């Protein structure tokens, strides 16, 4: 008669053991990914500390006049260029500008998804990489194989450290970049409102002058 319990235990053990090397590979890949994110984060931080300070009172005038290249980030400056092109369209300008603002905001927030995944996935992979060798290490301890036990314990603890380190660094980068994106989106919305209101006011003045004539 087939021992179903022993069969299930063996099957689960094989699945758990087969996951060790994929987990180690993923941790190596995530380490390379967080290094790339760290480099881009440092580059953006350098560019932002070079920006000039502008008071909340002076910022609207700078955005409206376009003299804000050294005040706002490169994202906002790129958006202002796209907004300028959108205003030259002969179609429904309001709809085009609104879609441009929403698409730009969505793209910025979507760029944070990978960091959010790293914050959760890296510690989880580190925990998986810890528990799998612990199981095989305990089995080796029962057989008196201290060499394999030592090797498995080293793998277990190092995967935990790597996973937690990646998750902590990813959380730090995510928190700072989220604050930057919130600031950029606020400036984009402010610039859109100022420029579109100015355009509508200019159109109203033209119609009023034509009516008076």
C-alpha cells in the first residue's frame, strides 16, 4: 500500500530543494538591479541639489514665463516642452493637454512599481533562501554531517542579509523618489493650470477686442 503521507512529504521536499538555486539567482539579479537604481538615484539627487530655490510665491510666475529651467526638475522641464507643443494643435487643446498631464503623471507613478516590488520581494526571497538550507542542514545534522550543516547555515544567513539589504535600500530610494515625483506632479499641474488659463484669457481678450471693433 502506498504511504500517501510519505509521498507528499517527499514531493514537498523536492519542490523546496529545487527552489534554492532559482532563489539565489534571483537575489543576484536583484542585487544588480538595485545597484542600477542606486546609480540613477544618485545622479538625480546630484541634479536636484543644483536646482535654485524658488519661493511658493515666485514659482507660479517662473512657470508661466518659462524661466524655470534651473528651478524645477528635468521631468517638469520636459513636460513644459510637451505642453508647449500640445498648445499648438488645432484640435481640442483642453482635451489634449488634460490627457498629456494624466499620461505623464501615470508614467511617473508607474516607474515606481519596480521599486515597490523590490521592497517586498527581496526580503521574501531572502527568507526563502534561509529556510531551504536550514531544512537540509537539519537533515545533515541528524546524519552527523557537520560540513554540510556549516555550508547550509552560511547560505541561510547570507541570503537573509542580502535580501534585507536590498529591501532596505529599495525602500529608502522609493521613499525619496516618491517625494520627488509628488513635487514634480504638483509643479506640472500648476504649470498646466497657469498656462491654460493664460491662453483662455488671451483668447477672451481677442474676442472682446473684435467685438468692440
